[in-house]
């Protein structure tokens, strides 16, 4: 016994010396959120039709319009494999992220979801110069917003891991409720003259209108301080021609090429500003066999300014993207693209500005923002890949023949995180209809699970009141209108929510119902008013580490939907038509509440 007691201090001393020799430390932060969402309309007029038609013999289910991903529900087909859903660029079925009839609820006028997630953020401090971090999320498989049915090939669809686990019922206590996914993991190395970060992480830069916490960066980022300035250099080693990592084919005819970025930031007292430019040369695309000899040059630039002195705040950001795409001597591809130009110059831009003032417990802020969209007029028309519109070739009857101008305006969405404090339904949930974020072919660095503002300009305001140290209440208002006068064709979206592909007879019927003449040059939506929205909310810290967040939203869709969307309505004889005109949309309302536990 004495020998054991004598050896114990020696063992503890050896263990202590070994631990101190390793000199690494571990820390863990995390959060648990349980979220409830309810959405409904105040009448029977949805974005795509009259709900009463679903109770009519021989009628069609209108359901509750909303986003429907992975081509299920009301969309026309279910392409396989779904893991490559962003690669289906050649047909309307490839546009997966759409607002569709029955997207939120296949029946009736409301939908609700109860979800939860458990996110862990561990940090390993190897020493004073090196740290390794990660973001682990306990979520689950789910087909977002899709109501399960027992029909067709929908059972073949396997969506990816998602952040939230949607509550379901199970008879067995030990059935798996959720799965662990690794969202981010990266390392940061301190150097004598700067720092080097490498790995998978978020990439917030600027005020969040272009890059936010939802933007993933799989790159090497070198930061070198120089007085109040910071020089940045970054390389994204392997990205596909347009989209995400699963489009990369390592040993294909057209290998992926890296993005390279140079940036500069500066901060002093109450002001910070910065700029970044991102470049990429792509010599080919194996995703489109006829374009394997194509050549793309991409450039994106961003400027931002932030100011806050404790009383006044100002944020502004401008971003622009240009893509020069060369398609020499390939008439088959030019036919598919809907243009006769062999060299295409695509360009998009957006701007976001915010002003505010803090007066005691009150905070007031206003926002003005705009984002470019497609221009489909004869002088600048391109379809199928970047500019939206109908999926038609050169044989399409007038007025939808392709244009020859190689200069094309494209959609460049504003990241939803910048506008999230001001709106919830108009863009964040419904993407202003079928534009921005839900559209897989939008040119942007994020699509995420949210809609985003594209082809629009908006004015918004918000008022916050700190009732107590643990309670903040707020209200907001936003008004929005389409930016591009010729950005949407009259009747561009079918009553299912998909683009009006191959439906010239339907379009003629829709023109007649609306009192328009076909083929007279009057081919675009004349009223671009998207609507207005009011929000009310509160953030209530109930206990240390426990906060309740609630918000209510009310969106009145504007006249834009009357002209852009074919609708399911009753004909004069009482029969149901899918290409009618619905002259009014009833307001959509929503409530979201969540309990957030942070530790």
C-alpha cells in the first residue's frame, strides 16, 4: 500500500509533465435551437391559382405555393441523380430551386414545421500560433418543404444532410432521430508577418450583401497586416465552371481551375472599408460535351464601407461580376443557348446601403438596395444558361426568337442575410416569385436554403426598442419592385411554378385571357410591383443562455404576379383551366418562433 502511495505522485508528475509538454488546449462552444414555423394565406388566391379549384371535380390541387427543392411535388419531372441537381442546365426540369404550386403544402392553405438542430464549435489550440477549428451539426435527411406521398418516383429522391432535423413521429425510443454532419473544419497558423487560414469555413466579407456567414470558402487565405491596412490573398483550389464542388470531375476533359483573389481592408477608429477582386480562367467544361473547347474568364469585384460611432451607423456595398464566355464555331451549342453570338459577355451587379441612428433605447435604420436581373429584349437576350426566360431554341415562333447581342445582363442576387432583419416572406422565403436564390442558374456565390433578391430594387425601414436589458421588440416594413423593365416575359411561369417551356399554345391562351395580342412586341410584364411586407418581432432573453426569438410577417404580393404567372382558375363555364389570369393575390402571413440555447 505504501509503495502504491509512493508511486502515485510520481505517476501524476509524469502525466502532468507530458500534458504540459503537449501544450494544447481544447474549448467548445455550441447552441441548440428548436424552431417552429407556420405559414398561411388570408384568402383562397395563391401565387399560382384559386384554391377552390382543388375542390372542383376534375380540378387540380393548388395547395400552398412555396419553394420546392429536388424537383418533387408540383414540378414536372424528377431527374436522377439528385446529387447532381445543379448540373441539369439544358432543360426546364433542371431548374430545381423554384417556387411551385404545392411547394409548402400540397393541400389547403397553410403549412407548419417544427425543427431542431444542435451545433457544436470545437477549437483546438495547438500552441500560441496554431489552432484547428470545426463546426459540427446534428441535423438530418429531409426533403425540404415536401409533403411525403406514396406515389411515383419520389421515394427515389434522397436529399442531402440538412442543418435542421424536422420533427417526425416514431414508435421506437431508440430510432435514430438525427445524423451528425461536419459543416466546416479549418486551421489557422500565425506567422511572424501575418496569418494563414486553410480549410472549409465561412467567408464573411463586407456588409454581408455578397458574402455572409452562409458563404462557404474552401481556400487558402493569407492575411498580412500593414499598419491600419490588411492585405489579403486567397486561392480556392478547385471549383467547377459555375457552381459547387460536386460538379467537379477531377480527370475530365475540362478540369476545374482555381479562383484567385486579392483584397485589401483598412480600419481606423469608427470606420472600416475594403475591397476584393476574384479571378478565374476556365479552359473548358466537361459538363456540356459540345463545349469542352470553350473558354470562360470570370471576374468579380466588391467594395464596402462600414461606419459606427455609437450613435450613427452607415453600411454600403457594391459588387459586380463579369464572365466572358467563348464558344467558337459550335452551331449546336449556340442553338441550345438561344443566341447567334460565339462570344458572350455576361455582367451582373448589385448595391446595398443602410443608414441608422441610435437614440437611447431606440434604434432606427433604413435600407435601399438593388440587384440586376436578366434583360430579355431583342438586343440582349440569352436563355437556358444565365439569363432565364423560356427554354426555346431558334425555331421558337415570334416574339421569342433569340437575340444576337453578345452583351448579356444576368441575375446577381443580394445575399439573404443582409435583408433578413427587414423581411421574411417576400425574398427570404418566396424569392420575390421565382427569381433569386431559388434559381439554380443565378450567378452568385451562394444559393443556400433561402431565396434572395434578384432583378429588383427595394426600400425598407426598421425600428427597434430595448424595453429592458433582456428584451428587444422591433418592427419593419419593405417595399419592392422589379428592376429590369424587360426582365420577365408575360406569362413566363406556368401554373405549376416551372418556366413556360414548350407551351406556346398555353401562352396564346393566357394572352387571350389577359386581353393581349400575341406577337405585337408587347411581350413583357408591364407592372413590376412585387409587393410590400410588414414584420414584427421580439428577442427575449428568458434565462442566461436561453433566448426566445419570435417574428410575425404579412406580405401583400403585387401586380407583377398577375402578368408573370399563369394560374389555375375557373373558366366562364365553370371548368378548370391552368392558363387563366388571376388578377389578385391574397396576402400571405407567417409566424416563426425559436428557443435558442447558447453555451
